[in-house]
C-alpha cells in the first residue's frame, strides 16, 4: 500500500507540473510593437462574426501607404511549428514603411495550433530570439489546431467543397482547409474568415509563409497558383541572381485540395503564393528536438541523411539557422513586391524599412524586433 501511495503521489505531482507547463505555454503572451505604417489593428472576426471571441480571432495588422495602390496579405503561423514564417511576418509588422499600397499581416493565422506542440514530438514549448535588449520569447506550436479547441477528429476528412478525401487529422490543418466553410470546424471557419478578408479587401497577392523538412520534395521554393506563375518565375530568377541564395518555383497542383496556394487562387481574385524554407527541426531523422536545433538548424543525423542521398535540399555543418530562413522569406517577399509594382504601377506596393536576406543573416532576426518595454504601452498588442 505504501508503494502504491508513493507512486500515486509521484504521478499526481508529474501531472500537476505538466499541466502547469501546458497552461503557461497556451497562455504565453507574445508582444507586438506595430511599425510606422500600421494604421489600425483589426481582428479576423471582423470578417466573419462567428469567429469572434474564439482562440482564432487573431489580430490583423493593417499597414497603409501615403498613396493608394495594391493590397497584399502576408500569412504567418499557418503552421506555427514553422517559426521562420511567423518571424518574417513579425518583421514586416514592426518595421515596414509603405509609400504606396496596403499590406495586411496576420502573424498567427492558426493561433490554436500555436498553443500546443506535436504529440510525441518532444518539442520545446517556446523559444527565445536574442536581442540587444534581452530577447523575445515565442510559442513553438504545432501543425494542427489544438485538440482542446477542436475535437474529435473524424474517421475520414472530406475537404469542403470538393469532397476530396484527406488524412483524418488534416481537418485541424489550416493548410488543408481552404477556402473554408462558414458552418464547419474552427479550422474551416478560420480559413473562411481569411478568404472573406481577401475578398472584401480586394487583396491582389496572398503570400503564405512556411518551412519544410529537408526530406520533403517541395522545399526552397515558391509554390504558385497558375495566376501567379509568371510573377513567381521572375522573382525566382532575380532572387537567385542577386539575393545571395537560390529559390525554385513549383506549380500548385490542381488535384490536391485545401492548400492556400490552390484554394485562395481559385476562390478569389488574388494571386496565391506559398514560400517554403528548409527547417531540419522537422526532419524524421533528426536528433534531439530542442531549442538549439530549432534556432541553429544543425543536426548530425540530418547531415548523414544528406550524405546518403535522402534529402531534397543540401545541408552541412553550418546547418540552416533561423536567421537564414527568416531572411529568405523577407527577401522573397520584397522581390515579389518589386516585380509586381514594376509591372502594375497602378497597384504598386512600395515598401522600405524591411531587411533583406543579407541584412538578417548579418545582424540577426532580433535586431529587427522592437522592445515592448520602451514602447508606448497603449500601442503594444499581444498574440
């Protein structure tokens, strides 16, 4: 009996401290200091009332230039376990200065997914980007919406409206639920709200930030809906010649449904693009899944897999640091906007103040994150 009591007490203690950790992670507040061109901060629920008050009623940062022009949507946090996308979006929200046009920035498209980590993945609950003033902590997140917010999963997930059969768990995957459904799950309603934003605000280009494991064939690329194929090809050509890194182009497959680059382009007038950067943290062959791997992108096991021809992207002892991945995203967006603005002067989106790839690699991501403690507290928002 004594032994059983000791085991029971020990188990209860483990459950208590684990629950405390989960609660802290779920409710971690991530500060945002809006940049000079942020004219207002809307909510995703403004575009679809049933989403109001839910975990996914997230902030929408609206950046406006002095002159009218085109409109762009940047989506970070579709998959929060791919942090470079969120950080790139953060840099735009806190630094971009617009001379012309508008940019809508969503930092955490699936906030529910940012409040949990992958079951059995041994992910860290959060990570810190070093800064000159001490560092900024971010939630790590998962690929799928938190089961606390959407459960149970069905035996079969039929995508709406195509009724294509997808993996059952992808009913909680924001990038398998576009264009969304107004009477669907939380994830589908979130996609529907984003699609409504694109329609109402007459978005010209929607760009979805992602990262992928090196064992995934769609990597280091721009995935483009057919409406944006020429724009993506031109961006790839200029990036590969002047930005210091190479990026390819993939056509959005018409046979695979639910993805932003396919459904946004089909359901709205916007050009839909998706950016993929390499993230060794996600590879199945990785070693210990910790904050160091997340930030440095260095892993001996992934390097060994590369030597055996098992990867679709190169890796060496330098790894794929977070600054490299973030810089790839910022430069890719800037090149897309420059090409778009040159070809469509009446719908130009002219941006300054955002660092390019070489700047982020040299100075670090933290150099472009603002200190919320020194900002006007009435203008600090939280994710």
